[in-house]
């Protein structure tokens, strides 16, 4: 049975001027030896577990009662790995309006993702 690891990482967003003015502050390494994965992420990022709803009434019978709304426009990236008889997935999301500014950092996070032998 495959187990999927989902990590949602979002950068702290200030005003556009603040974002453009900040130099790169380097990366930190996250290591999870229990589940068996590692990756680097910018020091300015924080981890967020978010509830996201695409419809205000998903179980409605009538189409007019299922109103779809754009939650937020995002750029979505994913990296897969296999180890420990599991499928791992690192998911990265960025608001579309800041994606181009953050793309290099996102690509570095993706390139650093590794699965390793776990201790369990």
C-alpha cells in the first residue's frame, strides 16, 4: 500500500515592496528519519496545514445550489519519490501573483527532496 506524504509550504508574504527588497536568507534542511524523507526550504518560509473549499454546498442536488468559487489562484508543483515500500509526494503551492519571484526557491526545494530509509 502506498503512503502519500503531503507537505504544504508557503512563504510568509508581506507587501510586494518588502518581498522584492528581501535578499535570499539561505535554506534550512528538514529531515524526517521516522517517515524517511528530507528537503531544503528557505528560512523565511513557514509550514501551514490549510482547509480549502471549492464549493459552498458540495452535496447539493441541483447545479444552481453548487456554486463554485475561486479560492485563490495558485501555482502548484509536485515531486514524487519511492522508498520504504511507499510513494512519497512533496507538494508546493505558491500564490500565482508571487510565483515568478519565488520560482527559483521553489525549484531548489523540489531539487533537494530525497527519500531515505526510514527507522520504522
